[in-house]
């Protein structure tokens, strides 16, 4: 899963969210201007290609190295 594409996330991004988030299953802020992004891709340095890397992106941008993962609550 790592180093192929960034994972486009449905939650909004806030740089300080994890300081105030629930301990289990944080869903992200209710609103925002940027979406969360995880991981890295083939066009980035190894430093930011880790699966744990988090960043953000405007919902209006489109890049060839962004994808998404289908998941459901159980």
C-alpha cells in the first residue's frame, strides 16, 4: 500500500486535530478547507512516502498519484 499513491481521505484536515481527537477511531473535524491525505507516492522522496505520513490537499486539486481506499464501518 505504500509508495504507490497518496490515500485521499474523507475527513477534513486540521493540523492540531489529534491533540483533541477521541482516542479511538478519530473521524476528523466536522468542517474544513482541506482534506486529509495519507502516505506518499512514487513522485516523492522516501521521507514523505511512509504510510504514516499525513498531509492535506484542497478538494479542488487533481493529481495522478492520488487514490482512495474503500472501507466500511463494521
